[in-house]
């Protein structure tokens, strides 16, 4: 048995943190969404909620960014420009996701948590005014005319099949005679 004084503690030294990180290893945060640095700019922007392929393409063209450049290679100034563009995109009205807003009447483009909140409020409004779509949302059924016979069954996984009947003594006696 060794004494505490005799036990040697060896520390493994890892490579110094001053080693340069590659751009692909970096994770970029845009509008509260982490995007891996090895993704293309064109594909990476679509990971943000509310940014479609069309908006991503418009962003690349408007800010003169190469679509196939890696997201990890973006500078802080470019990221700021991207955030400013996504908050108020200069695109045709048919590309924005909130046309003729009920409260203000203007065309908006929402992204991230703003989009999720607005969607929840819209569903609550539909339920409150008791519209057809509100009833369908409340009962968790499809809204747009799909058939419900084969799909949208809430208890599909719970089904256990047909239970076998237990044989009673009378049934057994009938079969013997």
C-alpha cells in the first residue's frame, strides 16, 4: 500500500488553445439559432425558422454573398448585416410570410420566436371566434380537407387487438359431449 506522499499525479497537457481554429469548426449564432460552420450559407440560413429557400437566395444576392461559402467563414460585420436584412427583408410582398397582418394591415416577415408566438396567437384567435378552423385545431384534426378515415387517428398506437375469451367450465363441458 502506498502513502499519499508516494502517489504521483500526472496531468495530461492538451494542445494550447492558441492553436488556430478552422472556420468549419466554428458555430455561428444568427437570430437565436446555432448553425454549424461547415454548412453552405444558402443551406444554413434555411435552418432559421421563417427563412425559406427563396429568402435565403434573396439574402445572398442582395448582400452579394457566395452561396457556397461556408457559414463559419463569415465575419462579425457580415453577420450583423444578415441579421438586419432578416429582420426587415427587402423582398417582393409575395415572398414575406405575413401579408396584410390583421392588426396593422401591413406586410411583415417574421422569424424565429416571433413567428412561433404569432402562430400561437392566430390559433387562439381562431378558437376564440369559434371558426371551423378553430374547431379543427381544438380537436387536432386536419384543417384543409384531407380525408380522416385512414390517417389522423389519435389512438392508433394504443390499439391492442382482439382479446381472447376465457373458456368457462360450461363451454368445456359442451365440447366434451
